[in-house]
């Protein structure tokens, strides 16, 4: 992180301001590198993240170097969360007894009629989803990964839409590399960690 050659190649390369990042809809490490303190795990906690002690790393320039530094620190924070989770892991079963939504153990499937029926109903999709709509997001490795689901009360979703963070980042890429060298364009794309599968509409 303090190597002069590395810093010369990454500092002030492919930067984006906090304001422009918010305009595009950035989330995750790319937004935090621009200096915006936003993390889904803190703003709308899920899966008991509120019970863990961790720090959200924040950059200042939104450049390639800041994106690198934020991701480096996030790995250490993730390791800390994993250690805390292992220390707090309870003994015995750790799932709800809700047979409509939780696959039964194979032992039950092979040896009891109820287990076999619930397994079949879940795998074959024979359970109706309640009518309504819901949006749920998680803090993925690249930012806010969201799922918007609309149900008409049937077995299949009426509508399902994914909020893919990399699709949003890629829209800002031309602006971020404007006036740069070709080698800077490659570094910028790498530091954004754009996943090609998320670009497919």
C-alpha cells in the first residue's frame, strides 16, 4: 500500500466524486471509496449484523488507490466478523422449524411420509407465495445486491427484478476514464471489480 510505483499508478487515476457516485447510484466499496459512509449491513441490518462489531472503511478521493485501500481493509473487517460469528455460534439446531420453507433432513425424507411430502412440495414448487411485493437487499462484495419480488399469490413470481451493483458502476466507467491513458482505463476497470455477468440486461 505504500509502494511508490503502485501509488504513482493508482493515486488520482479513475476517480469519481461522492456527488457523481451518488448520482449514478453507487453503493458498496466503490461508493465508500468516494467518501460516502453507507453500508446496507449498518443502515438496514439483517442476519443479526447489528450484533457484530466492525468498522466501515471510507476513502476520500474515489480513485483507484482508494478503492484498493477500502477493499483491503474490508477483508480484515470480514475476517473479524467471521471470528465473532464463530465465537457466538450456538450449540445444536440453528434453524426455524418451518417445514413449508426449510428442506427436511435426508433421514426424514427417506424414513417418514411427512418428510418426503415436504421435500417434494418445496422442490417441485407447490407452495403458493403470499400475494404482495417486497424489496430486500444485502451488502454483497460489490455493493447493494437487491431483489424486488411481486407475487400474485401463485407459485411463480409475477415479477422479479435484481438490483445489480456492477451494472450501475459500468455506466459511470466512460466518465471515469475520460482523458486517461489506455493503461489507466485497465486499472480503473479492475479496481471497480465489474462482474460481466451483472451487465446482462
